[in-house]
C-alpha cells in the first residue's frame, strides 16, 4: 500500500466514490461529513470523522472489491473519468485513520493499517465489528431523521491528522459538485472547531436545460449555520472536440473525443474564501487561472490529485481547444444577459501561469476577429473591436463605463477624441425620436454631462437639451404607452421601493437603458424627467386621477396616497380634486361625500375613509382634500331618504335593518328641539313591515315617534272574529298532547337558542299540558282592519287551521286537517307553528320559533313516540335536565276526561292580542 500519496486529498477519493455509487430512483444523492470530538469507536482517537452516503448500500461484490488489491467494481465507470485512473480510492482514508470502519447494508467491518496477526497483511483484511461503534451512537451523530443513509464510513482520526482533516473539510465549497452528474447535495458539520460549530450544506437546487443540448443552467445553493442561504446560477456550455493522434496518451489511446465545459457564474462565485479555482477535472483542482470563468475537462492530474500536468500531451491538446470552446460559449451565453454583462467574463486580467497567458492570448485573437462589440443606435448592431471609430461606430453606453476599461483594452477598442464628440452630438440632435435606442439616449446624456462640466454656456448644450425635452424618446414601463416625453417620465429612486411599485409607474425602463442611467440623474432632471419626490407626486396624482379606477389595483392607489403623504404633497389647484374609493364601481368621489370616521352602515351618502385606507393616511385627506371628521345631520337624513326611496320599488331588504339601526341610534343620541324640527321637515318615511319574516329596527322612545306624527298600532288596527254561523260541532280531542311533545318543548327551551330558565320553561310547558283541545268543522277566521287617516280602511281575512286561545287555555283544530293527521303536511306545519309562536312570543325569538316549529313537525311525523323523540333530541344536541324529567313524569295528561261546557257550542271569543297567527291564506298580514 505504499502507492498512497502522502499529499493526496482523501476527501476527493470519497466524493468520487459517492459520485460513482448507485442510488434508488427518486432519491437525491447526498453525502454528509460530520467531524466530532466524540470517540464513538472507543479506540482512543481524539476526533472521529463520519461519512454518510444515501446510496443503495454495499453488495457482496463491493465488499470483495474493497478487500482486494488493484481490483475495483467501478473500473467501467472510471473509464468515463480517466483523470482518476491512478486514484487510490477508499484506501486513501488510511492517510488519516489507522482503522477505518464501514457500516453498510448489514456489513459492520473495520480495516487496520497494521498487518493482521493471522495473515500478516494490512489495509485489506476485514474484521467484523460487534461492539463499538453502535448504531445508536452513529445515529446520534447523524441527527434526527426519517431515514438514515445506507452507508456510513467511520474514521477515528490519527492525532496528527485532525487539523489537516479539518482544513480539508473547510476547503469544500458548493462548486465541488458543480460538474458531477449524480451527487446533488454535500454537507459538512464540524463540531468543536476553534470557532462556533461550522455547518455548510451545498445543493444543486435546480438544473435548467436549454433548447441547445450543449448548454444548461445549474443553480448552486449554500445553507449556513444561521439558516441563511446563498444562491448562484452557473451557465454551463459544453462542446465535444476530437482527440488528435499526437495527443493520445497511455490508457487513453482509444479515447476518441474530449468534452470541454465552460461555466459562467451569474453572480458572486460560491467558492472557498481562500482560493479562486479555475480548472476542474470533475472536482476542483488548486490551479488558479485568474479568469472570470471555469474550465472543466478530463485533465490528467499529478500524483497528489490537485493540479493538472501542463507538460502532458493529452492536457496540451485540451488546452488548445479551450479558446474555441470559450468563444462559442461566449457567443451563446450573450443571449442570456443584458448588453455589457457578458463582457465581464472576458479574461481581461493576465494569468500568472505562462500556459494560461498563452491561452488568454489565443482567446483574444479569436474575439478580435468577430463582430461582438455592441454599438449604439447610429450603427444598430455590433462591430469588430478594431472598427469602433467615428460616429458610425459608437460604443454601446452599457460598455462605455470605467469598469469595462480593462475589458475594452483587452479587446483593442480605441478611445474617442474631441472631434469625434462634436460630430457625434450634431448627428444625434437631428435624429431624436422614438427610434432612439437606449444606447443612444445614454450617449446623449453623457454628452450633456460633459458639456455641462466643460462648457455650460455652449449653445450646443441648449439645443441638445431642448431637442430631447420635446420628444417622446424615453422608454418607460407604462405598457399602455411606453414612450414618453421627459416631463411625463420618472427616474425611480430605489429608496421608494418600500412604498411604490415601480413597475406600475411611467418609470424609465432600467432594463432597456441599464442601471448605469442612474449616473445621469442631474442630466435627466435638466431635460424635464421627474427626479425629486415632490415633482413625482404631482405627476403621479395627475396621471391616476384622470384614469378609470378599474385600471389599478387597490394596493397601487394606496401606495400613491402613501407616497403623497410621506412627502407632504399639496396640489397647486385644490379645486376639482377627487378621492379614489375602492367600491364595486371603482369610483372617484368628491371630498364632500367623504368623512374620516363614519358609520359603516352609512354607505349610500358618505364614504368612511377609515374603511378604505390606513389610519396614517387620514391626515392627508383632511389637510389636502378638506375631508370632514364625522358625518353631519344632513348626511344621515339624506342617507335615510335615499335608502327608503331605493327600497320602495322592490322587496324590502333585511340587510337594511343595520343601516336603519345606525340612523335611529344617531337620532336618539342627538335628539333636541332643533334636530326634531330638522327631521320633521326632511324625513319622509319611517320603517314599517307587512310580514313577520321582515325585520325592522324600533327605538324605545314613543316621544320621538309621536313627535314625528306616528300613531300606535292599537289605535289604528282592529281585529274581530269572522265566524258567521258559529263553529258548528265542537268535539274534544284526547292524547294529542303527550309526553313526547312536552319533552321536545322542554329540551328546546333549555337549548342554546333560547336558554330559558327552569322555572320559565316549565311554566311554558304547563301552558301546553293544560290545553283543552277541540275539533271544529271549519278553520277559525279573523278580520284585521287598518284605519288610515284620509284613506279607506284596509281589511285582511285570515283563516287558521290551528288556533290557540290563550286566555281560555283552549286549542281549536280544523277537523279536516286533524282527520288526515300527519299525512296533511299543511296541518302539521300549522300545528307546529301555532305552538312555537305561542311559546316564543318575543321578537328576539324569531329564528328560534322557526327551529322549534321544524322540530315539532318532525315529532308529529313520528307520532311523538317517546323513544324516537329522545333520539331526535340527541341529534339536535338538546337534552332534558333531571328537573325536566321529573316534570314530565309528574304531568297529568288528559286521556278520558269528558268535554267541557264548550263542547258542541261556540266558545267564548275573548280578544287575544298576544296570540300568534297561522294562516292558510296567501294574503299578507299586518302587525
């Protein structure tokens, strides 16, 4: 085993092993390194490194292989990565551990560096492990998980190798897995380092393949100990090159092609802080190219596996192909970036390694022959670097910046002189319109900036600014009309992002011009662009106040008002200003129709701004638009009359009760002689109802109603019997009212809808138990007559199938309905309604009456069977108390009592104001 290089990175060998392992379908291949001070093997090691891999696990063949010399189950796979043909594989772990352990798929073995006592061989003789480490100690190090990885390598470290291992772990970075095909996640946890526990987790979070098979975007993610996450996208371009005969070498004599990958990081590279690796042989080497891009190929490495051999003919052949690969990748990648961004990947900085200096010069030579440098609107295209001379070859402004000086010098782009500027300005002034590109506008602004610093009184400057100010030449984000004059445009300040959505404003399109346009803020102000907050306020209010509210999101309107409020904007002409209200119609309303704090039910006449806008915006509406604090008397009266006028032509709306309630509450709270006079003059109608299903709000003040001319119902409505010819034959009924019915009544009155006290509900139940029930030959009839001043009286005739005469404790039932029994659903409903309304006479029990009637009807249909009634009460979540059960048991229900003196005669018809009304007629009733 002397061929194990003392400088080899054993982590590299373990990672490659994980890359070549097999994984179950649907599993994200992952490798996890955990360095702990715990000596879980009890070998006396000062620290232990555990390596977890969620592969399918070791097979018998794998175990035989690891116990052999120069034998591997992965030779065929390694042919795809020839850079590893001299790798030492798993046995490299002996550099840091004298006795590594492997736990996988039921195998629990260890190997020792020292020769085995029986066979005299070290490194490859497995010894079965029955003691330490235990599975529980391994799982404790791994942490809580729903599934533990199939393979764990445990390395009790040599004392002198602990810090070296820690250093190698710290060198792992997200780019380690960038060019691997299987391994997607790599994590490192170092317990007990000099600083706090170090944790890093690397992940290929997404891979986006382009239409071209040769390119893809790989996103790397790094999660740190504090749960922060770093992301970086890498654009990978891959090209295959044939291997030339003179570059064939060793075991690679039969290899027909090289595959070279160029990677462009879209942001800050996710590399190790101490290095900037540029060369990869599937895993990173230690070679620094000083290029802003990465190179991946099947290089031949030195014995320590950290550098490529620069004098090897195989590697030289690959290096000769890299300029062509880079230029192809550069041209392909330029479509994915804004103008100028792709040029940041050019190797402007010279490398310290001679071979890479030659590589840089070859790349420069190929680029200089191509039309790759973008120009402004005058040329409308690209140019060779050496051809950028005169007004016909103006450099695109996104490149004409100081940060690109080194890149332009690398390409050989020449500098412009004063004569060039004068000629260029004259040509631009004559061609300013919507067709001017972003580069052209940037050039104009740059000219203005230079002229203002050198010749502020030059007539050329005045002509130039006037020419731009009057032209619709600025591209904005307004999708309805993108090109604006400078006075219609906004240069958005990033400090406003917390308030305004810049995509909804006529903001200068930074994607079109590039973020460098912010450099020309003063020049944009000079040509009329709104740059300062107050000028932006006036422009924004002028724009959105003229447009249909449906064009905007409500959050957008609020953001505009927030912006106006923040900068204490005031309109130049207060008259005619309106306020946007996010109603169903998206309306602009007069400030006079608004209040800051109002009654939420007063919606028809006034708008309460605190319902539409946050509290901090209300001072803006008060100070700028003159909105009053609260609704006035006129607002309430106007609302009342308008509301009633709108209702008269349609069915009355129950929802208006809340609005009426608010109005009358205001009346009661503010009642005084002046208010009384105002109401008498302006109030035209009062709430009334013709149906028991409608609700109205009544105030507890007869003084107010009488002062407004309202009459009492008792003074206006008469009721009398209409039993011409008498009742006919009257016969007593026994057994209709029994235990089942009384249980329903007691259970419901005790329930959540009524919550009647024990004394009250037993009194109510007694009134039903004591009823004498009679059959009559025809329904009981009444006539209600409303006496109206100045108009004929209105009569309504009501026939009742069931009538409860409370004063005499009698219940009269129409004989036809009684005879049909539960088959007559109209009679069943009439019976249930009469009892429910008689028991719950108060208006607040309206909903409860309906529920009680429904339950009594159901009880009638089951013949008030006591056992079935008990089951029904349970389903309705109702129950009887012990006292209620005792009441039912003690109640005396009539069974064979002879009819009273009214039997066969017309009973006494006493005036019963509290009796309920159950009608078989479709006529409306007055109450």
